[in-house]
């Protein structure tokens, strides 16, 4: 997986700088990202505090783990059904 250049804390501080009145182009030049990246960050982290971003990250990780668990259980269930049908 690609390593991120900016942490959630840095992204939120950049968004807050924009809310304080610094233009997006100036922030993009200062920190080295493109304007589209800023708008992507704003759609994901807009209005959040650092603690909210940490909670979001934990929830996303838990959701990923649960999806993986459901997938594994579905495969087990499918294999058991196949064995039962074969024996019947």
C-alpha cells in the first residue's frame, strides 16, 4: 500500500489554515500538493477535529477487519455445504 505523505493531523491543520483565509494555491505551493488533493481532503476531513479523524481511522480499520471475517466465514460455509452435498 502506498505510504501517505501527510498524516490526518497535518491534513486537518492545512484545512484549518484555509478556513483562516489562506488561499488554496498558496497552501498547495507551501506544502507541495495539488489543488485536487485539497478538495479530496476537504470532502473527507472537512469540519473534523484531530480526535474525530482518529476515531474515523479506527472505525475504518474495524470495518475492514469485519469484512475480511465475513468473507472467510462465507467461504467456510460454502465449503461445508459442498461437503454435505457431496456426501448426500
